[in-house]
C-alpha cells in the first residue's frame, strides 16, 4: 500500500518508521485518497480461516467471549464451517449492535454466539448489513490523533460492554503486538473487574519451548527501565497489583494447534491474492501531489516534523509551478498547523495569512473557517485578545453556514478561553454553557466533560471552591464512564489545586500525585509536566523550597529534552520565582531573563509581561528604582496592547509603591488612584481593596492617620466579605500600626495579636513574621525590651525555617538596635554582623552600607577607631558603587568625627570639607549645616574666631531656610559660646537670650 500511495522518493524512509499504526495509515488513506476505505475490502476477499480462527470458534462454542480488533470475517467463516447455525451468530459492529447486545451473559445462556468487533468491520456477513459507515467512524476516531493527548479513543458506548465482557474473567490476549496502541491497552488498564491477564507473546521460532513468566508487584519498581511488552505488562501489574499478570512466550499457531479438537475445518491451501494487481482495481493511482500529501500525513502523525515540512514544501513548489492555487493553500495551512504545534506562532501566522490570501483570490471559502480559527488561536496565545475574538467571529460565521455542532462547540469554547484569560468570568461561563448545549445535541460526552471541567476551573479562579468541585465531579463522572483516563488525570490536577487553596494541602498533593501517576503510566509528557508544576507550587506555598525547586528543575530538564519551549519558559519562571522569594535576586534574575527570552521567541506576550513584572519587582527590592520603573512601564505598554486591565492595575500599584518609597507622594497617589479606578470599572472587589490599602498606607506615611484608617477599614470590610482571611490579617497589622504611631499601644497590640492568631491558624509563616515584628516593636516602644527581643527572636526563627533572608535580616537589625540602646554592644555587633552577611549574600548593597555604617559607629563609640574607620571605608566603597553620594558624605563626616575625637584636627577638617563638597553638589542643605558647624568647631580649637563666626552664620542661614527651630537655637547658642570664649559678655548674653526664646 505504501509503495502504491507514496512517491518512490519517500517509500524507504516511511517503511522504516516503527511507530506507524495500521489504523493511523487507514485514517490517512481515508482523508486523502480513499474516502470510503474500499482498500479494507482486501480483508473481505479472504475466506480461509487459519488455526487461530478455528481455535477461537471452538472456545466461542464453549460460551467464552471474544473481542477482536480485526476487520475480517474469518471467525464467522470458521464457525459456519463448523456447522454453527447462522441465526446463532451475532457480530457486534455498530453502535446499535453494542447497545442491543450489551449483555453477553444473557446472550450465551440463550445459545447465541456474539463476536464483539471493537474496531468494526465494513460488512456484517451474517445479516448482510452494510456497516461501512460505522467502521469508517471508528477508524476516524482511533486513527488520527492530532492533539496527541487523548488516552482512550474508543466510542463511549463500547466501554460498558467491555466491562461486562471481562467482569470476573481472565483476559487472554493473542495475535496482538500492542505496538503503538492508543485505545486497547488503555482500555485494559481500566477494566477494574478483570481477574487476570494472560498475554501470549508470539515467537517466530517454531522450535521455541514454552516459557511462562508471572509479573510480580515488586518487579515494577524498575519499570521505567523496561521496554516493549515487559513495560506494558509491568504497568498493568503496577496499576492493578491484585490481578495476576502472565506472559507466555511461544510460537502462537503451534501452541494453539495443541488445543484444537478437530482440524477438519482447516483449508489445505493458504489464501492467495496478488495485492499489487488487486489494489489498482479498487483505487486509482494517486497524483504526485496526493502521494506527497499522504507522505506528509504519515510523517506528521508519527511526529517527524522536519520530514513533514519537507513534503509540504515540495507540494507547495509543485503546485506553484503548475498554478494549482488550491494545493498551494492546502500546503500552507498544514505548514501553519505544524508551526502552531511547535509553538512557533509568528511563522504559523505568516503561513495562515498567505493561505488566506490565496483562497480569497480564487474565491474558495471552504478552508476559511480553519484559517480564521488558527489565526484566532495564535492571537490568543500571544494575548492579542481583541484580534483573537475578531478571528473567532469570522470563523463562527463560516461554521454557522455548515451547521456543524462539533465545530460550533469548539468555536464557542475558544471565546470562553479568551474571556477566562481576561477574567471576564461570567462571559466565559456563559460560552462554556453554550458549548455544553451543543455537546448535548451532538451527544458528545467527551467534549461535555472537558467543558464542565473548564467551568470548574473558572470557579476556582473566582475562589468559589464548592461550585468548582461540583462541576469537576460531574466532569469526572462522565470521564470515568467513558474510560477517559486523560481527562480523569486532568481533573485530579485541578482538584488538587482546589483542595490546596481551600486549606487541605495534603489532599491537594494526593490528587496531583494521582494525576502524575496516570500521566507517567501513559507516557503523557505535557500532562506529567503539569502535575509536576502543580505539586511544586503547593510545596512552594508551604515554604518547602528545596522540594519545590527539585520538582521545577525536573520539569525544566524534561521540557528542554522534549523541546517543549512553552513549558521550558514556565519552569524557568518558577525556578526564578523560588530564588526571588528567598531573596536570591541575582539567581532569580538569571532565570527570569532566560524565561523572558523563551517567551519572546514564542511570541507569547502574556508570558513576556509576567516575567517583566517580576524583574521589575527584583529591581524594586534592590532599590534600583529607575530600572524597576523602566521594566514596569514597559509592562504597562504590553498590558495595554493585550487589553489586560487587571494586569495594568497590578503594575500601577507596584509603581505607586516605588514612588512612595522615594517619597514622591504625588506620583504614588496618582498611580494608586489609577489602579483603583480600573478595579472599580472591572468590579474587581479584591483589587479595589488592595488599592484602598495602598492609598491608606500613603496617608499613613504622611501621618494623616484619619484618612489612612478610613481607607484601611474600607479595605478590611471588603476582604472580610470576600472571606479573604489572610488579607484581613494583613489589614489588621496595618490598622494596628496606625494606633502604634499614635501611641495607643494597647489598641495596637490587640490588632497585632488578632492578626497573629489568623496567620497561625492559616499556616502563613510570612504573616506570622510580620505580626511578631509589629508586636516586638510594640513592646520596645513601651520599654519592654525583654519581651520585644523574645518576639523578634521568634520571627528570626520562622524566617530561617522558610528561608526568608530579607525578613530575617530586618529582624536581626532591630534586635541589634535594642541591644545597642541597652549598651550591650557585643550582642548588638553580633546581630548586625549576622545581618551584614545576609545582605552580602543577597547582593543588597543599600543594606550593606547602612549596616556597615552602624557597625562603624558602634566601634567609634567604643573608641575602637581603626576598626571603625575600616568599616566606614567598606561602606564608602559600596556607596560609591551605588552612586549614593548623600550616604558617602555622612560617612565622611563620621570619619571626621573620629579624627576630631583623636584631636587630629587637620585630618578631621579634610574629611568635613570633603563631605561639605558633596553636600553642595547635591544641594543637601541639612548636610551642609552639619558640616559647617563641625568645621567651625575645628577652627574654634585653633582660635580662628572670625572663621568660626562665619561658618556659624552660614549654618544659621541654612537652618532658617529649612525652618528647623531646634537647630537654629543650637547654632545661636554656639555663637553665644563663641563670644563668651572671647570675654565679649554683652554679645554672648544677647545670643543666649535669642536661643532661650526659641527653645521656650
């Protein structure tokens, strides 16, 4: 057949393909050259049963059951030769047959002999009925599997009958290699009431002695190393450990012949037919273009994309040379499909657009719905949702003309997917419900199950867990009744996430592991990766970072090996995120940038923008604000492009936080208000509450506690109504912090304790750290240092447990400050040094400068001047790297203070003057005033009174500019002291009186 329907240039390569199933080949022939599959009539030509057919006939007479995947009638022929009355024979072929003869036990009791033909047959030779259409439908189902994800492809009506046929029985498999099986093996694996399986493994050597092997459960531990039939049977044992599984190695005909009671029904001559002469009588020689298309389909269905594309390019060139526009467009459409499957969306888009242009020119609109559908799907993948909807609308118009319920369901489903991504949940649910109505009309249970699952996932997004479970359980019930293991695994995955999010992580992991086991058994790589991802995310939420990282790295490696770039990009993102939450920013950036490049290559804007936001967050954490704003503003542009308003609002909130950290209050409030407006327009209550919380913090930072409290309480009300318990706890901490800022420590304490209780109940470690931090501050402000230290030490312990180095460092700094205030400088230094190590590990230069400055000041206070100067110099080096001139000037001043204390006035003056130069460069008036007073103090030691007075007057002018009355009074008093030093008492008295008036 291959030699007849493929070009000679491709025959040898195709004959070497090991994973080409005969049923797949038949499906290709039906699609391209033989619509009614008349070639299968070859099997009707044979009327000579062999020894196996005779044996099967004999055991049928003994009330055993037969399930055959063969298309021929040789079992019926054998029975007729054995003089079994025709009226007793019941070939079960069509859906009507399977529904009518669904009780094999009852049939055999009444003396009937049913023969269940699981793959159908072109004709029922007992009744004379033409069953070709039923046969063709079955071949369509089991042959071409474009999605490569369906695990069982038998029609739903066959599964219940197979269950009855095998209940409490031994299944003997013979004459079946199971090579590249996609329906029978998966079916066997879910026949739960089977008692045992005996698989007769045919050996070509007729002299081979019989060998029996029983598969034991412990043998399955190394199942991944097994191949072929050993792997299959080990899998069966692993899935059904209580069942007996045997393999018999023997030459099957020789073995079976021993069980025959009579050989009279056997023909003395073998069946003879010259196939090379017979085929042309059935099928006209295909054209070269059709032969190439057959070859393309074979390569495509056996996952040989390079060879498939090569054939399509040849078709396109030949069609172009001959001016055959229809074949040109057909080749372009198929090239687009391959590139779409490979996630090369830009290339696919180009092919589909070119195909569309050709079809428009020749006014052939038959393929337009396919092109529009794929153009919509590509734009959906690239998050160009408006364009996606536009093309789905065009596809829908074409499909409505055809009145194809299946295609109508698919296009409505595509709308629903877009609306789900856009978080237009009600619109998404409405479209899925419409799709389900089409499924009901078409009696399409597999699609109905998928759509019910999709609605369940939407309710998961809405955090309506009860409804989500209801829809998923209905979907699961249908999938189990159909024996659809693939959908069952997918539902397990979603249920796992639901139970985890609803607080039962153990049950969540259990469901995801069940899904993972199914996907591994059936070698479904994408499904396996989805399960690995979900389990990793659950461990991540539980702060089990090593386990989560191990799973994500496994997923990344698998995706890389299988060239699944979308999954590879996602796992890169997840690995980056694990490093991000542990404050390992440089490592996180490396993985995020890798992910971004992959998404960019794929043309996946949604993926790109998600990574951009995370990179922006890292720069924000590192206080690299310009870089952060640049990333986030680019993200805003992309969100506008893909019409993701929620994404825009989230980014606006982050930008607002950055401006607030920089004390740019106007810009902060502007961004917060823009985010709030978007959330209100979207009727997104949770988002609105987040924005109100941010606005509340904006007012709190300006000590406008009334406005802050109002916003916090509005947000708290929303979080409480939405039952977002942990968000409520976070708000309680914020409200408590306002009371604390106002000195109402008891009120504050109550809020912090309430928040801590919630976080503890919810198992939220991050939240517990925050609450303990607030409670520790509360004790510290009230002078209860012992209790404060206890809370901060608890916070440090939890931060260590979950690997949050930033919060650990922050708490260590506060502990250090408490000990420093108690003049327990040894303990203070110990905690600051530990915090410094963390800041160094995280590459957090700002914190390093701050801590080194504090450590330097501690050594300075202990008069350990060399060590103090060493630490100050380290701080200067890092400040210079950051370009932080203001901090550099302050450290110069501290070094000047040391030299002043050592009475090395010339050196001190040098450092003060260097600090002053920086202040003047920055126009830092506050710093200038401090340096001028310090310089004046040095001139005073040298008795240069005029210079002293000049510096004091410059400092006073600056303090008056700043409006700092306290500092003005101090400088005025200093001038009084200067006059007193010179015995100019009337002048001194005047300046003292002016200072006194200000102090009073």
